[in-house]
C-alpha cells in the first residue's frame, strides 16, 4: 500500500513513496527549497484514513510554511472513502481543488 504516488514541485518529483522516513526526507527537501506553493496531485493515498493517517504526519509540516493544494486522482475513489480524505485535508488547511 503506497502513501504517495506523486509529490511534485518544479524541482522535485517523487513517485511511489511508501516509507514514512522517505516522506520526511522529501518534506525536508521541500522546506529547504523555499517554494511558493505545494501541489499534491493525484493518487496520494491507496487506503482508508485510519490505516494511513500516521504516515501523513510529515506532510502536515508543509502546511505551516506553504500554501498547499490537493487534486485527487482515481486512487482516492478506489481505496476507501475519498470524501473522508478531502475532509481531513480541508481540516488541515490543504485546499482541495475538487472540480474547481
């Protein structure tokens, strides 16, 4: 089960991150880049919130520094409740661009 399928900026693109330590390393790199915004695009999660929420902790650090946007892919709908994830992102301050 993978946590992130794509995490991107104009300088970083990472595919298939499954280990929280690797997620932390990518977040650290983003924090060092001083970007204007972060886009979390498509297929972020492959499972329900309860089974993956501990792996999301490093991503919440991005929210303190950068405006963060999320666009869903098909995996959010295939594996669990997509709306549950959208509500979680929204409650954390991630702007969910769902048909916007």
